[in-house]
């Protein structure tokens, strides 16, 4: 539920129907059920998905930097392992670079990550285990992009409004993260996380992620525009999704073969 | 440089093939195949000076402007790629065209990829150390402070890959031997064993490079498989020492590229919190199997073990241990000309890498160090790269060599130590 990139990336018809059914029957009270549904709505929609992503990073001085990439996602199991394939278009100096992740849902296992550098024809394994580092220099973190294991936090339902559930999440291993807790506002109908607010050790709000625009695509609620704000640095990143498609039957492209030469669906 | 001329020929050939293809495929609705070229590249200025006096070379270590053009297009059945650099080089006082890539890529079936033409090829697990990657390197570019991209020189080759659940295999055939772009003395001074002294522009290396098409060829293969994200590979290479591995006799000896076959293997995967890799190769110096010929390199075993890990936020460290073990050391010592100092049996090398990203990953600080306890020499590559905007980057770096002896691998380059700066505009 913590990431938005997954949000736009698919929802299976089965899940959607389950979600709506639950929403019709009055508010849920079991926080584990809520965070599970939100996690699936945010990261596991459909069996696979594709989107063109544009990031606009604006620093406190107003200087803009842009990132454009195509992302392919395929689930191994709903709520479990996933593969991601990210093909960069902009900025020009990273064009055709590919970033690939085999995401492990098991907390005890690190994700496997690869980077392909086309000018050297080099397939590099990335030795990065810290998921709370910036993704491509934006205000989004790796964990925002590929998801944070539900087991990492203890969850508490602190408020239920007419439209939302508000869940407070406290890390079980606070030494591994920079926040002391965060809250997530989850849409009661769609289970799409609409707002996340991160608090530091002084209890001060320092980071927010908002779903600015949600569209229904192939019948699935999809975040097509989200903004992260770093209140400490004054930097913001706008992430926009276009050409979102679900269940496109992505093949087994998460291998060295396709790192070296991306599949057509990633390039076009 | 001859690279340019061959390159132009290749480019014409590939372009001709592409045009024929587009003519053949006129049935589809596409207006013009040529309209769909995706053109990018960069423009760069790069300047550097030696930090020590070198009696054999210019003070300028690098002084060049470079325009790289990178064009790509595709049809339903193939991708076409051209990438070339137009270079104004003030050190060599010449203009040059370096064609980096000109190739056709096809995916004719679900289990096969084909890439033909000029291309950059890389495999193996080392970080700036190569055992089973016997594709051409440009050591000169690496040591004078060009972008790391230029360490890999292009091959004129055909690569065919097959993919199967059991294993994948790559075959690379290079019909005419592509040597490294090795140290010639033209712009980097080096240890000349015949003169038993450092040398440079006074003793430019003359080489007899095998260059007969389809006879002086190279063949490389890799069989690889990913098992639970541990990447296993075995390699074979049948060709030549890529940089001079021997010389002729006489008053004007010429460097030679004796036959070389290499057989090796590697594994890479997660170890603890980081990534570990192991690789070895048996270098069979096929023109001197017994190691008794002083004019040809000895056979060797080469072994590498490496580990890298993120040790802080956006801070990655890597360490590698590498050894070159001479196989017929006794024969080598016996065959040395009188008075010539022999090398140690083992050349040990340790590398360290530190890479730190700062300022929202726009500033990259990196330091790569080679250190040989047996040769008692070292090579340090500090580099700072700052992306001023998405399109513009500035860079400051150095290549610093240390050595107790002038005849060791890095020690010989001590007078080539240099500092450089660059500005690059990417489009």
C-alpha cells in the first residue's frame, strides 16, 4: 500500500469484485484485512501491467529535473513476489538503461536488482539492500516504488470516516527507517491509498505522498497522478502515468536476455 | 586510425541492408522507414594534463572535443543501430571518426537473438577486471581519462544467442581479429623491455597484427544459466592475445599477438547483504604450450573473487582479489635472455571501489583503486561527476599511478599520472 507506482499498475477483475463487495457491506474493522486489500490495490492489480511514467522533480529553488521511463510489472503471486522491468527514456544520458527487480515478499530475503548499461553492454548486479534510498534521484524511494512488506510494520486503524480508513503504521525495526510512524488514508470503496503522511522521531510531519488523480482503467481504479513532498528539503516530485494497461500477458522478460535487448512492449 | 575506414564500410553495408529491407517491406503502411530514426547523442569537451614531467610524452594528456551521434530505428523484423563519434584530438593533432556501433539486431524466433555488425560486447563478472571477456578494450582511453564507456572498444562480429530452459548460450564470431587498443607509446609512456627503459614517442610499438579475414578470426562462446538468481557461466575463447603477447627477434623487434585459447567459468549472486562473484580462466598460450619460448607469453591461470555491498545511504563499497598465476614459471625463468629481470610467478591484485551519490543523486563521487602487493604498484581513479541539469554534466577526475619499479604493470605508467576535467551536453 505504500507505493503508488504499483497503484496504476493493475487490478484483477476478481479482486475488484471482492473489494467492491466488501465496501458495500459497511465499514471494515479488521485492520489486517484493510491493509491487505490496500496492498493488493496498490501493487498487485491484475496479473501484470504496463505504464509510461513521467517524473518531474522540483527542488526548493524551483529547478526542475525530469525522468521518463516505461515500467513493466508481472506478479508471481498476489501479495507475494513480483518482477519489475524499468526502461529509461529520459534524461538522455540514461536513455536505454534498464533497471530490473525481482522483488521478494519474504522479509528475510533481499530483492535482486540488475542494471543494464547499454554503452558498455554491461549487466551489473546492484548490491543495494537499503530500500529507503531515492529512486532515480526523485523524492520517491525504492520502497514507494516496489512496495514495503506489510510485516515490516504494526498497523492500527485509528479512524473510519464516510469515505476513508486511516491506518497508523509503526515500524517493527525502527533502526532501519528514517520515520517513527506513518499514516495512510485508504479509500473505503477502492482501497486505493489516497494519502500517506510520514512523521519523524519528534512527531513532526516531514513527508507526504498524495494520490492526486485516480482514474478507472479497464475497470480498475488507478492512480494516474501522485505527488510526494519532502517538507524538510522543500523538494517535490510529481509522478504521472500514461498508457496504463493491465493483463497484457507480459512474458518471461525479466531475464538477462531482455536486459540486453528489451522486449518491444517496453520500448514502444 | 584504421577504425574509421572499416567503420564507414560497415556502416554503408548495414545501411544498404536496411534500405533493402525497407524496400522489401513496403506493403505495410509506414510512410518512410528513414523518418523513424531516433537520434540522440552528446557533445563533450575534455582536457587533462600530466601531473609529472614525462620526457617521452606531451604535457597534455587529453585535449579533445567529441560529438557522439546515436541513431536507432526498427522495423517489424529488426532493429538498426548506428553510433559514432566525431573527434577533434589536439594531443594527436588529428580529427577522427570512431564508429562505435553499426548493427542489425533480430529476434527471429522465440529462442534466438542475432546481432550482426559493429557492436560493443561484454560478459563476465569482474569490475574493471576482465578474465573471460576477451572482447577488445581500449586501455589508452581508460588511462588518459576518457569516459569509462570508452574502455570497451567495438567488435566487428556476429553474435547469435540461443535461449532454453536448460541453459542459454551465446556464440560470437569475429571474422577478423579485433585487438585491444593497447599502449603504443604515442600518448602514454611505457616500459620497453628491449630497451630496458621507459619509452614513449621515441619508441612507438610496431605490431604485426593478424588481419586476414576469416583466417585470423576469433570465436567466443558462453553457456550460462540463472538458478535462483545465482548466475552461472562457462566460457570459451579461441583467438589471440588481445594486447601484444609476444614479439619478434631482430634489431627492430615487432610486437606480436600469439594464439590464445581461454577456458573459464564464473558465478555471481547474493552473499550476505551484498553481491559476491568468483571467476577463473585458463589462458592457454597456444604458440608456446611448454612456456620455453621467451618471445611468447606463458600460459596462465587467472582467478578473481569479488564482493560489493551498500555500506551507507547511497554509498557502495566493492573489493576484489585477482591473481595471474604463470603456469610454466621454471621454463620461463630458464628462457629469459641473460640480464633480463623476470617477473614474479604470481601477480596479485586487489581492487577497492567506493561510490557515493549525493545531492539527490546528481553528484557522484567515486574512487577505484588497483593495488598490487607483488608488483608493489597501484593505480587510483578518483572521479567527481555533477549533473548541473538533466542535459549537462561536469566532471573532474584523475589517473594516478604509483610504483616501486618502472617495469611493473602500473609502475611503468607513473609519469602518465594525469588530472582531467570535462563538460558534456547530452541530447
